[in-house]
C-alpha cells in the first residue's frame, strides 16, 4: 500500500461505469489508454491535467508492488503509480473500483484520472493526490462511512464485478453469480485453495477446504444477503485519514458481495467496538442488539459516554 493515493485516467469518464465491458487478464484491453510518447505521464499532466509546469517529482514510500510518486504542479498535485512489469489491465481494474466507490459519494477515496502504457514496457495510473493527516482515522466515523458505502453501492447483476482484478498481486476472479454461497465458495475460497495447492502441493488443506465449501450453506440460513459494493482488501495499510481527519480508503480489490465479507481482513485492521457499533447502526441486517452482541461491542453512543 502507498502512503498517499490519487486517481487514474482511463481516457473515459467514470459515470458510465456499469456499462464498461468485462476485463480479463489475458484479453485485449477494452479501454482507450494514453497515447505513447516519451513520457505519457507528464504529457497527460501538462494537457488534460491542466498544468503548465511540473515543479517537483517526489517519491512516496510504502508500496511493495508498484513505484509511487507525487507530481507537484502549478495546477495541484497528482499521485502516480507505475509498474514496469505489467500492462495496464491491473491499473484499469483498480481505477474502475476506485471510480465505483467514488461515485457512491460516501467515504473518501482518491479519484482516478488516467491509466495507460509506459514507453517500452509497463503501465501507470494517475490519481487525485490526498494529503494524509497524522492519525489513521476515527473508527466511529470510519464504521459509519463504510456502512453508508455498502448501503449505497448496489448491484442488479448479483455478486461479482464488471472486471476481474487483483488483491495485492494475486488475481481475483469476479464472474457474476446470482448466489452468494456459490460465488464465495467457487471464486473466493475455492480459487484460493486451488492456488495454494498448485503452488505448495498441499492436498490436505485443499481437501479440508473443499469439505468446508460443501457444508457452509447452513452458516447462511435465514440470512438475507444483498450484494453491495465492497472495498475488498480493507486491512490497516489501506486505511488512513485526510488532513481534516476524514477517513480515506485506498488500494481496493472491489467487488459486490455480502457486506460482512468486508470484515475478513479485520484481524489486521484493528477495528474496535466504536467501528462496529457505528457500522451496524447504519446497516442493520439483524436486530441491532444481536448484531452487536455477536461482535462483543456496545453501541457507539454508549462507547462515547464511557
């Protein structure tokens, strides 16, 4: 993850996100991308980015997959990620996810501006630069904003996403499916189990995982599950706050899924009682008291008074 994030330009505007064609990792890119030039990043910034001069390019630390820089200009700053080893498809998928979250108008995410190929090899993404504050975020506000995003980001196509994307550098398959248990079993647990078996040859873990998949339906009995927009990789490194203290989430692996699947990374996100209390006050799927008891927390207003 990177300390500051910005948004990319695909050569198309993001309000038409639902109509974007499906993107595969081995298929030809469906998007118009930046024209090849000596430096397509600077070319975009000095034309479509409305800048007349770039005053400084400074590295941004924190990433382990891509290189990140902030381009300071007379029209403001831009956040740019580059990768010399991959084509634009990974950044295109990231931009679509950022754009989908941005369009909900709920929690703050960096707005994507441009995605394109680098000269000779590799690709880049240009985004809004967000100046981070000193604290990670207020957990109560983060919980409320995340729930608002889940409530606003709905899908009429079921569970999945318009494109496949990545979680870290691992491919994530998002083929549309009308059934959550099938989607989660095949495209999340099953796919990860197969990757682990192929890489490490551990058939025992694979077989145990398959038994879980075949027997997990009772875990979802009497639960109404509606697909909602998920960040998909919400660990502590992908959560911050802007200079005004408002929560910011970044580096997504978006898809439409069960809202509580968002908490799968919570073991390393540090979510506490105030987060869950605020979240479930906005997005209630069971009686609030039962939900809070299941997470062993108290309501946000009681937390504030304690």
